[in-house]
């Protein structure tokens, strides 16, 4: 049981942790959002935005490759969905970027399963992106400051995605719902502080150096 939870705590669900029928359902849902993210890419990814998308994808891949030790005998990594959504101005941008990252991780590095990749895309790309972007927009309107809004939104995106993963594991019968929610929630509440800080710092650095490349939807004024 502990080994199962420890693997899922890293937010990359391995193969066999979800029955194939359930995994197929997650894949179908993920494919809908992937199609919508491709439509976003065709409409929004003009020539000047391609390098930014490439840098964000590489950066998110890098931060996900760095495991952060946690006092409870395990480790984990950041997600990056909120950062992609905020900087590029759309939750579909997060789906697009995180899908690319997860495909490379799963196919080339064996980090996350292939049959369950749909669930991983839903958790990190769809839930992470939409929660991160919508909460950022709302908080930024209230706080009138994009950086604490980005911090809180990134923390929340990771936390909610982790709880969704725990629910999926309970539905799959991998581990009990209560234990999963407690473990995933507590663990990612801690990791989320680092996620939030990195997101706010990255947004500040980009807005300081090249505010012109930020989407108007980012809420950061040049």
C-alpha cells in the first residue's frame, strides 16, 4: 500500500494502477481537451510565440525532473500548468504544453504509464491548467497584483490536481479514498508552496525582461 501511494505521490500514475476500461475513459476525455488545445495552438501560436512555448515546455520538463524531498520519506516535483496558462493566457495552453511534456516523459523516460497517460494529462494539464488560470484571473482582480495571485493560483492548481488523482486512485481500487486524499493533499500542500514561489518568480522575471511577449490575458501590464 505504501509503495502504491509513494508512486502516485509523484503525480505520474504508472501503468496498471488504473483498470484499462477506466483508463480508456480518461483517454477519451483527455483527447477532447488535446483537440481543443491544438485548436488554440493553431489560432494563437504565431511565429513570435513559438520560442516562448518551447522555453516553457523545456522549463516545465526540467522542473518536473527535479524531485523535492519531503520529510515523510518520499519526494516529488512541481507541475508547471499554472505557469503555462498564465504566461500564455489560456488554460488550453497548459493542456498543450503539459501533453507534450507527459508524452516525452512517458514514452522516452518511462515516467508515467502509457495506458494511463490520459488520466495524467487530465490531472496535470486540464485540471492544473483550468484551476490555475481561472483562480489567477479571479485573484488578480481582487488583489490587483499578479504575483501573489500567481503564487496562490499555482499552489491551488497543484493541490486540486493532487486531490483529483487521489479520487481516480480510489475509483480504481488502488488505495482508499480517505487515505489518498489525506496523503496527496498534505504532501502537495507542501510542494505547492515551492510551485507557487517558482510561478510568481518566473512571471516576475518574464514581465521584467520581456513584458511584450506576455499575453494580454496574463493580466501583467508592460
